[in-house]
């Protein structure tokens, strides 16, 4: 399986949040192997060459550039040199003042490598410097200030061109979406997710369709295909192991599913996407 990292920072404050340079965070901030987090990460690259690989797409560095990595997404750095900038990591608990920012961060993670205009870049760097000062000085009330500045950062990042997040989803639909995004142990059926959420299958179907316009079964299949692609491209797991990891007991059925969803066999996909 792909490594999954929990929030662990060099100098933790009494809140689920940290900001610093790549050097401050250490080698893991430049990790060259595919991995995923249980937390959110925003990276603002001000200098460097190479590429940031998010899931299966490599984004050539052209600083200044902003990346948001959602919990559960797979990413790593490739052939980087002179990498510099800001790294911000935080859990959902840091969003308690602005829970709507979870949807905004999902939108940002779908648009990696946003490049600000010069005026926007100057404003972002000033904002990040202010966040770093609050984090290091830790004066009275700094946790409230950091939460407010994080919200401002998310809003300004959206202005760089990320798709606007959807309208607030009903609670059950949002919880379903978070299970698909954050959990690697994917359930294979709508009934299984309904049971995990404590609702009926019909209620889950209606809520998800009202929120996304798509039935939950289609979203489950999409999540299974994405996770299978991640594991085939970034691990040495066998096809049978990948099938089991994404909810298929029968590898042959998984192969038919994968070919239908992706267009090629799992083996051929692995050949084409090995680094």
C-alpha cells in the first residue's frame, strides 16, 4: 500500500496547524516517493525546478505556484532542485471557524499548480509571512488569528482560477463525499456506504443526486478506478492485491471493471505509467 502520513511537525503548537519553509519541515517536505496524507497541505513554491506529481499528473514547476493536496490524494516531488517556498499543513479541526473551506480546498486540490499574477503573488507572500509570524510568535489569541488568516488564504487561492466549490451539500452527501475522498478502504456498494453513514440506501441516493447531480454508485466506481490507478502506478502490489484493496473479491471482475472505466487493462496501464 502507499504510505499514509499523519500530521507530525517539528515544533507543534497547541492547534492542528503548522507553517514553515521546506527546510523547516525537513526532507519529508520534498519527499520523492508517492505517499498520501491524513491532513490538508497547501504549498506555495517561490523558487525551484522539477515537477510536483499529484495523483498521476506531473506539473512542471514554474514559480510562483500554489498547490493544494487533499487528504487521501497521492503526491510526490520529482527531480526537484532549489525548491523553496511555504508549506502549510493542517487538519479539518483547523477549519472549525470556516467549515465551508473544506469544499473550497477540494476545489483547489482539483486545480494544482495555480500561478498568480505579480500583484497577487506579492499579496500571497505578505499573507504567508503574516501567518508564519503569528505561528512563531504565538502571542495571545494567535490561534484565532491563524484560523482567520487560513480562511483568507483559501479565498485568495480560489481567486487564482480554481473552479468554484459547489453549493453547500446536505450533511449526508457531504459525509459520503468525505468517505470517498479520505478513506482508502473503499466500500463496493451504495448499500455498504449507507450502512456506514447510518441512513437508508434510498436516502443516500436522493441526497447525493440532489447535491452532485450524479448517483452514488457512479461516484463509487470513479473513486475505485482512481485508487486502482494510484496503486498500479505507484506500488508493486499485484493486480489481485489492488483488486482487493479497492473492494473487488474477484480479480477477473476487477479487470473487466478497470478496462470499462479506464479503457485499458490493469497490466497495460501499469506498463504505461511506471516511473
